[in-house]
DNA sequence: GCCGTCAAAATTTTCGAAAATACGCTTGGT
DNA sequence: ACCAAGCGTATTTTCGAAAATTTTGACGGC
């Protein structure tokens, strides 16, 4: 048995692993579509017509269907039987639901990681934080722009924090929820009118984790997740007034 | 917007809804395969060759692929890139992982349900418990037989208990974990040598829930989940000695 | 005798077109 | 003028075969 494909987000498959990666058409489509949805390029509710989507990604119906099926089970795409697929709708209620569960699973994973983490785990946290903080510091304060690099390292950092958690299931669910949250954040960023205000939440979180202070880490994590959601809700609510609820 | 297909187990789609159900080939295959895996007819690790599986279910490669993809994301099937699919392997560690998370999510959903449940919810609990208890009382004590009816009403009862929980995400994850647990239980039943000993756990659980006693319900639920897992582990460990770990 | 290489066979993955279904529009009736 | 039914079009779903990849087995060199 070689490499079992995990259900979701394996962080990032490097373009090369040994003798050249073997990607699949359906897998590529899945990742591409996921990226488009996560960065808000495809809007919630938008219909994903086969012919158009197919052409855009350059693949056959069956493969596209496979990719979409995968996204459905991750909650990023909705499927109406025999009426095709569409980008999953968003709602403040759903975001609150996601947040509530995240506030349970993230601390759970974090405490596990703190308990089991080794030197490599610590190093990885430091490394990803470094990358993230550089980008975070530089990142343009111009609203309305979804920064791919920022998202990437933000995710990598959060992933690194909990990477030492030995529970596969917890990690899996956590990852799905994180992803869903990210979509909301991206949507709110795209609609944001005020510049983002930077914070040192991530640094403090990292420090608590590295000093193996479970209680502090949990508190900071919950605060981080909760506050992020609050900002997102504000931005979405404001945008919705202009939109007339278009998203 | 009519009916959005949910990610997993909608309990059971009735054969008729209004003007005749519209099933899809891929969806049927998905349900059929899932049933086979859950009742242990397909053994863990077993390769799911396309030609054979396709013929058995009578469908094309693409549709089968779609069904398998769905099962992968529910953790019942494993996919090795370009080397096809196989029934997800089992391990005591995984079962313990599943159990640990279930012991968090089930009580969470249960407390929510107790808080929000209305008369219809109570009625449904009573109804499904009635069906379940009848079958549970009669059920042959002969080991080695997986009773479809028992499984069905057992699941329905547990689903009914938490049905009033308003958190979609919690319900979704709970459902996935319940399903995975069921597979382990089925596998242990098939290998069980001693007759099952009946208990009144379910009745007491129901009573606590209906009397809206969250603490008692939580305690009973955790006990139920934990003890079930312990039995399963015992049976699997015993069987593994004979098998030489074949499953 | 063992290892690496190459080709045949088995298997999975992908495609492009056919079948099935839903949608919208016109038409005919009241 | 309004509704229903029927028909053509748009769209999704399914199929069966082609393409790509892995596995197997045999051969020849070391």
C-alpha cells in the first residue's frame, strides 16, 4: 500500500515528489475549482453549467462530475438532483454554525498537538509563522483584494499548529471547517471597504503553543476564530445592504 | 430551489415522494455499495475492481467512479491514486479515534436537540424506539448474522434523538461517524462467537432525553458509545487471533 | 543466481457522444 | 385573458470504448 489519498486538504502537494508527480485530470479539476470557490472567483449560488465549466477547465463531463461530487461532500458545492451543480450558498447562520464547531474542534486538535508535538512540529510552526508574518506585514491594506500568498501561509500556519494532533478524524473535520471559513473570509475581503487592521493574534497564539500552555492556546484560538467571524459577518452584512443580498 | 442533496445519510429516501422518485444511477450505486460495506459484505482492504464491481451493479465506469468518490469522502472507501479503490481498512486505533470524536459530537447534538426539540421530535423518538425495541427483543441471538432491520431501526432511533439539533454541520459529522462506527459493529457481529447480551441502554437514553435531562442524557450517551466500542474491540481482537489479522 | 529492462496483459482513467430529463415557449381551449 | 398540455430546446446524466498507467512475467546480462 502506497499513498492513500486523504479526504481533503493535504496542505499542498508539492509539484514534484521523487520521480515526477502523477496527477489525475479529475483531481486537478477538483483543486482548481476549489481554489476558484475559495478565493471567491465563483460566487455563492452561481450555477456551474457543465458545458461552460467543462470548457473552462478542459475536461470531459465525467471527470468534471467527479470533481464536483468531491466538492459537494466538502460543502463547497451544492447539488440539486438532475438540475446540476451550483456553488454552495452562504448565510450568516451557516457561518455561525461553522464557527461554533470550529471553536470545539480547533482547541481539541490544538491541545492534542501540544501534548504530542515534537521538535519537528515546533520547527514547522516557527517556519510557517515566519513566512506568514512577512507577508502579513507587507500585505497591501487595499481592500477588495484576495491575496493568494497570504491565504496560503495563513492556512499553512494554522495547519502547522495542530499538525501533531494524532486524531485523523479530528484533523479531517477541522480541515473541512477551516476551508469553509476561508471561503467566507475571502468573500468578505472582496467586499470590504475599510482597510484591514493588523493584529498580533497569530504571534501570541504561536507563543502559547510553543510554550505548551494549553489553556492559553485554547483561549487565544477561540478568540481568534470568534473575532475573525465577527469581522466577516460585519463585512458581509454591510455588503448585503448594497447588494440587496446578492451573494 | 428545490431539494439540495445532503452530503450523507438522509436516513432513508422513501421510494415514493409525490410524483415518483427520481433516482440517479450513480446515487443508487453509492447507496448500494455503502450498504454492502456497512453490513460487512465487502471486507476491509478488499480491492474494488472496476470491471467486477461494475458488472455486479450494472453501470458504467464513470458512474461507479462517482459513487466511489463519494464513499471515499465518507471514509468507507480508500483510493490509491491510479491504483483504484478498495474498501477502507479498519484498525482498532481508528475505531478509538472515531469513538473519541463521537463522544464529543453526540452529546453536543443531543443537548442541542433537547433544547430545541418540539412535539414532533418527541413523537418521532417514541415511534422509532418502539420499532427498534420490538426488533431488539425478538432479534435472534445467533451470532454471526448482521440483522438489516435491527441496524435500520437502531440508526433511525439514534437519528431521531438528535434530529432537533439545529446545527447542520454537527449533524453531518455526527452522521459520518455514526456510519463508520456501524461498519465496525457489523464486522464484529459477523465475527462474534458469543450471543449478544441485551441491555436497556436505549430505553434509559430515551427516557432521559424525553424528560429533557441533558446531563443524564449526555452521560448515558457517552456510556453507550464507549461500551459499544469496547465490545466491538473485544470481538475484533478475538477474531484477529484466529484470522491472523486478516481483516 | 540475481538484478534490471522491456514488452504483454490487466486495470484504471478519461473522453466524446447518446440517452434521459428538465425547462421554456407556443398553442389551443375555456 | 388565463391556464394546461404538448413540443422543441437546453442541460444533465449515463454509457461504452479509447487512452493512459500500472502490474506481471520473461528474458538477457552481469
